[in-house]
């Protein structure tokens, strides 16, 4: 069965067959309408012209845009040059449409993603600070009570020092028998231990509040990204670009390696192997997959994230569950073919 290719340009949608245009639906020669068509495509929506051509195609389709993946396999190159002047359109009309779209104020207030990015950056800073303080507390307190670290986790360690401070009281609380190896200290040292432990607990509470904030904001303002990546990873991707707007501008190839900039620079500078993934490696879709196919999965994942970010930024409809199901199906296909 031959495959018809569905391809959309700035001036219309076309069905292509072996290098020839076999059907088309041109857009009105109106800059405002063309602007609206572009905005709809940026939101990840399917145009009426595209739906009409799908209905008329009568063949198993291929498409040239991930946005249209529900209608067929996505191909990067359709091998046909479609010139606007061959269909009565001038480049000046495109420029006018783009200027009109640029003048339109998409966001009247600061992009929520800028606030989100700052929150994610703060969480990362707090993680570093908490880990550093925890290491310092254990190192210092072990001079007095080295056995405690092996008996409780970090949270219990902090809570016991805040509550009691004195090792004999902690020993009775958790049921340690026998002699302890640490040296004697004064009340002044115990005060410092407890103050340091309180600061760790306070910063953990702030971090937890910020993580809740990020999750809520992601589900409210970036539900499609959140559905694909989870709120945490989605927030980190937005933070890596500084805002949702900036993430929405990026091609999928850039999103795929966000967070792997050092490896990318080494590749460009010294010719080392290019990175196949960055932050998205932490997602189970990728890190649980065999290494041999992680690159392919990362490309498919990044493609969906790119679409989701544009939909979320431009206020498009929720498609997160559908896109995730499509992605899972694609990943299964990759695994079967490997």
C-alpha cells in the first residue's frame, strides 16, 4: 500500500504522493488568519484543513509534524518543494502575519515559568546546603556519639539531637546498651549541635513547601508537560531554560540534551561522543531502558515534551494523557524492534 504524506506550510496543507501534490487546502490570503493558523499549530492543535485532507486521503498516511502523529507515522523529509508563489501567495503576507503574531501579547504578566524556575533553583540550592550541613553535623556529633549514625536515618538523627542533644538521653530513647566511644563535651557544644540540627530541619521544611508549590504550579500551568514528565522533571526542564516561554521555543533536539551542556561542549570542542540525553535521563522511560535504545527513546520523549511545552505556553487544550499513551506505545515499538 502506498503512503500519502500530509504536510502543512504557512500558506496551506498538502497531500503528497511520490513528489507530487495530489490534494491541498490553502489558507485564506489574510495575515490575521495566517497568524491564527500558526498560533493553533504552535499550540499543538490540528487544523480544519488538515482534518479535511485526512478524511479525503483514503490511504495509510505519513505526516511531517509530530503534532499530527495520531494520523500516521512521522517522517522528517517529504522530498517536495512547495513554493508559496506557485499558489498565489507572497512572502510579504507571511512577514505581515508574523509581525502581527509578534505584536500580540501572549502573556500579560511574568511567565509563571520564571517563578517556577526560581523555585526549582532554590530547591537545588537547599539540597546542597542540607547535604553539606548534614555531613558536617554527623562529622562533628560523632566526636561525642559516633554510634548514633548507624542506628537511625537522617531525619531521626536530626530530630533526636533537637529533642535531647545529650547522648545518654538519646541512648535511653533508642535502646542502645553498653559503653559509648565518644568523648565528653559541654553544654555549649550541645547547644551548637541542636542549633545546627534545627537549621537542617527548617530548611527541609522550606524545601518540602517549595516542592509542593512546584507540583501545584506545574499541574495548573503546565499540565501537559507534567503528565509526560512528572512535575519535578518538568519543573527542572523549565528551570534549565529560565521560563516556560523559552522552553516552548526550543526544538526537541535541544530539549533532549538539556542539562548535558558540558558533554555537548566537549563533543563540539574535542570531538567526543555527543550526549544522547540530559535531564530526561532521570525519567524511568529512559533510565530503566537498555542503554542501546536510550537514545531513540530520548528522541521520542523530547519530541513529545516539545509539543507539550508549546501547548501549555499557548494555552492549548489538555492532551497529556493521550500524548503519554502515544509515547508509551512508541517506546514499546522501539523495544520490540531492538
